[in-house]
């Protein structure tokens, strides 16, 4: 029988799960924060799994990282100073550094073990980004970093795990956190965050939308299908300057050319336009969503 | 332990599967063609399953049926005569009949058991469509129907199961079949078919694209995320008249208003525009794809 | 792919489970006490499942019912008055009635729905036992029945679900319950109960052993492998008269002949002898086990 | 949710499987013959898995190894020269060496990788047995070794993987193989082999029984429940001298004492007696079974 017998099963809910056949385990360990597994999967190539949730796979990570990084980076006329909160495996940093305008990219991740093991065992993700002179790695808590930070940034990218109930990332999705972000954004600054599934946790997405909007004043949402997340995935941005949504297909393609960014597998002008089309249902849910605060944070329903 | 214990497991490949917790089985039987199951699932509501593959669920079927039907129906200036090949559970017929221009909608499905049991056990799908005076149900083989057909149709919608190797639907995805379709299309006629996953079976999608194009002359593809299919799903159209792709957001919204079509949950002008954005990778695959013929049919890799 | 896609998954622990392919669901419902499912499984024939735990299958139920009933029934010289606590699907009653000495067999089950649906959908289990003139069905709580009972019985057979934490059967495994049983046992009376897995819940088995011993004075344990329970299964008896353990192979075979009992698939003299051999490990665990009381009941570790 | 998410799933048939939660993978590789995995499982401790089938676990291996080795070793009055065919992880060798009569124990395993990795990663299995002066490891094919062998042995123990259709072990279960074994057995020699599940593959067990009997003249079968094999497991012996079946409980216990064998967890005189009790059903199946030959080998039904 040719059937697989080593499986990683990601439970999305107690009654829905994705079974991933795996060829082997490349790394398995526990850091102070979480369990870290890097496996060689049959369908998705290498997979980084934190606390049992798929974070990135070598087969499809470009969907996520290109969708997270480029819409805001392209919208900003001259993104020089970049802050990444989270982003452990280095794919976000890699995409950020494609933009030749970038002078300094600070990445603040709480778990050095994720960074180290991703570099060692999934170098396809960071592709040398950590060795770029412009990159600076800070190991620490993102919330605390933002609160104590005296620098200013043109683009802030929040690339942390989902806001699970009682989980470590919950306070990175509240109004107080985004007020801190607002303070450290430069004049035309833009912040973007991954924002969970627009379908399975639509209300959570909508709350993040409302939360960023309440802190930044202007916000927007977009979505991209991420195969390994089994869902159309949401992203939320807030801006003190340009609004990524209004860029035309041609403007996006022009800027990509001007910045010499080639070889993207997913993102281009036409894709940019399509990303910002939210479904009718979702727009209704956003209307009624609440704002998450430190006292009343949002979380994914599991 | 609150964990589910009745599961339906849909294997996409021998090494990837979706586990669906089910509350109960509503209907389970075998027709001459296939096994038919209608279950009450924990996350997707009622689910129609044919030969172990999810076809429609009450929670998310609007994504599929609206995406399959409306782009071509809206593109055609006056769709009066409609042919549906397949479409057993009646969701496609239901969406077709929303268009007040329709005078006659013929649905040719090979398996009366699917139609009957869907009507009885999942009436949410057809919502009375089979009782509409304009609807006409033919029980029979779609290929044979097309070959013997003397009528002409404005829009033909192919809503059949995936082209599995050796499966019953394979000859509904070949050049010969689409040449038959071309013959029975009216002057401005358009045909559209579901076209498998644009990601997991991208080459199969691309082949369907090339096949329809080779028979009809002009063709196009679009995609929509279908939650229960665990994938961004492909659709391919071929046209003798208008091209759905060139409609602007406003044109689509105008036509919806003029035809009095309200209450769609997914489709509208903005969505129409976004549907037609294929990824860079996919466009490359389409370039190199072959044409499927009766002798060399295409099939999904399983 | 010939692989099954409808599965019943019995979790023994959160980290160990048996996946049973099922062909179809025969009955699925909820009584006031529990969920009741009767499925047609690929490997075990029809399966009765209560609250997600397999109770009986048509393929292997003889192991369980013969092992539960005959060792004590054969040990008692003239079992005329029998009480069964539980025993819903009727297999225990069926085996009891094989003994021609039996004049009256009272079965007290709390869930009439299990009895009714088993009779209708799994008649292979009871094989008409409920229609035997000697059989008497009482629908009610076993504990209360014993406490209010003024009759005397030669053999009492406790055939109820496992003592799960907080579950309905917990008070049928305590010293107080067995003191009640002792009161209603006739002079040479013997009581026997299923006693969970001797391996996966060895301590629970050992506690039942000690509990019955503390109430009855003399007790013993035996075990039989039950395929569908995925384990060597334990049984515990307490006796005011003969001790089943001391019967020789020939004595058992003689009594079976004298009572005209043929056609058993599992039980005979040699098997009787083998049943009473507990492993060295288990005997050690029994030595140290506690007695379960209403205030400190035992339960299976899940 | 505390549920496991790394699973090893052992399919017994396409419609029945055991899901084992695993904490981590200790070793994973491929030898020339097979895939080798050693995992740390939640319920069974370390597990050795060959080609997806569980071979030994640290929690329950004593059932298997004690049942395989001691009944024949105890039956032989003075087992000095021992041959083990297979036995890769060293548990069989370990049990053999407990008998102080043993002067030389030759183990012939085809896969040095299994031996090496078991020694390194599961030293609990061999517990130094490979370093015993009496032990001799031969890497090679068991069938060929027997055919070319000029030594004589008192006890031969066949501890190889199941006879899967087309699998490498099939020719170690045929009449021709056992004729070779007969030739190399000393005057009072006894051979024993694991013989698959007496329940799920009862006919295969019965064939092995008939096959050994046809080659050796006198044979017998016994069974022990092996938790990690999810079944009552069969063993078949053939003898030119004493018959293990006729030993009494006291004789076994006496010999264990005389040989100074203590600390067994499973095997003792009472257990010995119980092992030899086969079920009524099984005895019927044995009656009708065929003999396996090189041209018509037996195999487990999968």
C-alpha cells in the first residue's frame, strides 16, 4: 500500500483538520516559548511548525511573504527604515530587502531558536537575508520593543503567530499595541499585519481591522489564498501616509520595475488589485466588529 | 474529551487529506454510477459527497455556484437558452434562473439519484429550482446529449465531477466534446466549465484552458477560493461572442441591477474583476499546456 | 485509491486511537443518556457505539459475551435466578439463557433506546433472547434497582459501560454498590463484572478487583482478548459460594455437556483455565490497589 | 487543545488503522532493504518501525520477546547452541542469553542498519546483548545462511517481519525453508517462529502451522497478546525432541529457578500453560489450512 504513515495533523478546530503526510522530521525541539518542528512533507516540501500550527512551507511560502510585504512596501514612496515584529524564519526579511530603498531593517523576534533552526534547516526561507548588512536582529518581546523604541520607521510589518486565546501573541493585536506602532511610524509610515483567516475566523479578522483603524485612523484589509493555511488569509494595514489600495495595476508594475524587483512568483500589479477585493459577506462582518484592547483582546475561535 | 469521532476523510492525494468531523449521516447510498452520501458536518453544514469527494456544502456552496454561473451569464447580453451539463444538486440551476432573461434552462445529469436525494435531503441547494417552469431536467449522458442536440444555447455550463483517471467525466473535458459544444452554441454563445484546482492540479487546469481554446478559438480562465475544496478553484470559458474578462466593475454591477439580481453573497462587480487575476506561476503553466483529446484525455493527478 | 473515507475514530487516549473504516451508518441517534450509533464497519461487521466507544460488534462479540457470562454460570452448580445490570444489546442475556437451569433472567438497563435499536438493527446480538419467556426487562437505574430489590439471585452479571470520570456508570463500580449486590445474592451467589482493560487501565481493573473483594470477601479476576476493544480485557467476580477459578478443564467441559450447551465459539474447558492466568505485572498492581467508594470512585484514565 | 498532532498511523488494512501520537522522531532513515524509524511515542515509549509496521516498543516488548523465546528454550533440556534468524533490535538475543546453558548464540540479520540504530537509539532493547561473548552477529540472508550452514543448533528462533505479499520475508515461511531448518537442528532441536496475528490473519497463522508441521513432523502453536500489535499474536514451533506444550506449570517454574532466570515480566509457569490454549475457531481453521511452499508461499492479507 503506497499510503503515507507518518502524518502531521493540523487541527483547525476539534472537528476539522488537515492531514499532511511527512517523509521525515528534520528538526524537532522546544524553545522556552513553543515547540518547533521542521519536517519534510510529501506535498509542501519543508514545513516549519510552531506549537502544532504550520507557519511556512518551502512550496508555498511565496504567497504569504509576498502578500504580506509588497503591497505596503510598494505603496510607500521610499521605504528606508523597516521594522519587522516576529518573522522568525526570515522570509519576510528576505522580501523586505528586495527593495533597494531599504537602508535598515530591524527584525524583533522573541524566539532565537526559531531563527537559528530556520537558518540551519530551511535556508530556502531566508536565503542569506540575515547576513545582509542592512539587517539587524533583536531577540526580544515585540510589544516591549515598540514601547521602548525611540527610532522611527517607514514601514512596520507584524508577522507573528495567530492570536490564540491565552497565547503569547494576543497583546500584539490590541489597540494599545497599535497606538505604540503609530508613535514609531514616520510621517508617511504604514503598518501591516497578518490578520488570520478571513473565512474561518472572519470576526477575528474584522476585529483586527477595526483595531488598527481605531489606532491609526485609516486602515484597510486585503486577502490572499495561502495553500498551507487551508484558507483565504487576511492582512490589515493602517497608514499615516499613502493608501496601498488606491494604487493602479500600472503604478504597481512601474514601481516594481523602478526598484529592479524581478523574480517574484506571486505579486505584480494585477495581483495587487485583486488582493483588495474582499467578499460581500466579509465587508458586512467588518462593519459590526469591535475593537480589541489589552483588557478585551481578540482571538481565533478554536 | 470534546473531540469528534465520526469523520469523513477526503484524501486529495495519498499524502494529504482533510478530516471533516460529522455529526451524522443523512443519506448514504449507491446509484448505478457512484456512491452518494449526504452528511451533516460540524463545520460545513450539510455536505454532498460523491465517490468520496465533497461536491457541495450548505455553508460555502455560494462561492462555487455564483463563481461558476454569473461571470458568463452577466457577460452575455441576453442569455435566454441555457444548457447545464451535470449540476445534479441544483445549485447551478438555481443561480441560472435568477437571470430573468432566461426562457429555458435544460439540465442534463446522468445520475437521477443525485438529483432526487439532493432535492429531498438538501433542499437548501436547489431551493425549488427544479419546479421552475423554465427548468427542464434530462436524465442522460452529457456527451451524448450534446452530440445529438439540435437546439442552440446562449450559455452552456459544464458542472461535472473532476476528470479522474478512468473516471466517468473524462470525456467531458476533451477537444471533441468542446467542438460539440461549439456547434450548439448560439451566435454569441459562451461555455464555461469548472476546471479543477489551479494549484494542486494546475497542469490539468491549464490543459482544460488550452482544450477549450483550441475548440472555441477564444478562451479564458478565472479562479475563486472554495473553502470545502481546500483550494483556489479554476474555471475556464470559451466564447463565440463577448468576453467576460473585459467587463468593468461598474458594467457588472449595472447589469446585476438591471436584471434585478440581489442577495448574492459573493459575486459583484469588484469580485468579477478580481476573479480574472491568475497568478504569475499559473500563467506560465498555461503557456506550455497540451490539448486534451478523446485519445489523450487530461486528468487530475491522484 | 481503494482507501476508506468514512471513518469512526475511537480515541483511547488523546494520543492513541483506532480508525475504523465504515461502509455506512445504520442508525444514529441520541437517547436521554447517550449518543447511540450502529454502523456497518469494514472489518468488524455491525458495531454498536455508545458515546463514541465501541460496545459490541457482530464479528467479535462472542469473545466478550462468552467470557463475561459462562465462567460464573458454569461455576454455579444450579444458576436459576439471574440478574443482569446493563447488557443493553442483549448478547449477555442470550448467553445466560443458554443455560437450561435458568428460570428467570431479569435485565435492568437504564436506556431503552439501546435495547430497542439493538433489537431492530442488530438482531444478531440478542437472537430473540428478549422474547424468551424467562427473560424480564426492567428499564431503570441499576444501582437503585439493587438497593430496592427484595429478590435473591444466584448469579448477578454487571455489563455496563466503563467507569469514565463523571460518567453515568461510576457508581456501579463502588464498594457500596457491591455491598448491595452481596445482599441480593443467594447463598451460593456469584457476581461478575466487566472490569476495563487489564493493560491500558490496569490500575482501574485492580481497584475493581479490590472493591469487589472488600464487599464480597472472596474475589478473583480473569481476562480475555477482545479484538474490538484493542486490548486484553478484564473481568472481576466475587463469590459467596463456589470459586470459578478452581474448576478444572474437564469439569467445565462436563458441565457444558450436561447443560447441553454447544456451539460456543470461544468458551470451553481449556479456555476457562487460560482465562484465569493474569500476568505477573498485573498481579503486582492488584496488590497495591485501593478500594473504590461512592466518595472516591475509580475511573479509567482518559 | 491537548490533542496530539504528530501521528504515526499503522494501517492494518485499508480500513483499519491505529493512530499513535508521537512526541518526536529519534531516528529516521532508509537501509537497502527498508525504511527504519525510531520514534518516541506518547503511549508506548520508544518504537521501532520498519516499513511502516511497528516492530518493538520499549513499553510492551517483553510480551513479545519473552513469549517468543522462553517456551522452547525452557522445553529444551539443555539449549547450548542457538540460532536467531532476524531479531534485529536485539531483544530476542537478550532473552536467549538469560539461559546460562547457552554457549553460543548466532544471530543472522539481513539489515545491519536495524541492528546499529537499535543499539544506538534503543539500547533498552538489547541491553548489552550484542557485547556478550557468547553472541555472534552475522549480517546476511537467513535463508541462504541456513542452506549453507554446517553447524547444528539446539534451538532456532525465527524473528523476522511478517510474510507480506512480495515482501522480503516470504521465503522464510515455506516448507523448503523449514526443511533446511530441520537439517541444522540437533537431535532434540526445536524451532520457533513468530506467526502473525491469530485473529486478523488466522489463515496465515494456520498455514505456518501446517508448513512447519509438514517439514518437522511435529509442531504446535501458541499465542500471546501483544499490545502494540493490536492483536493476539501467534507463534509456531516444530520439534525433533521435547514438546513445549506438555510442560506443567511447576516444571516451567522449576526450570526457571534452576537456570537462575528471574525478573521476567510476563513469562512464568502459569503463563506458559495459558499460552497454549488456542480458541475453538482457530483450531478449526488450522485443520483446513494448506502448506506454504516456495512456489505457493503464504502471506498476510492486506
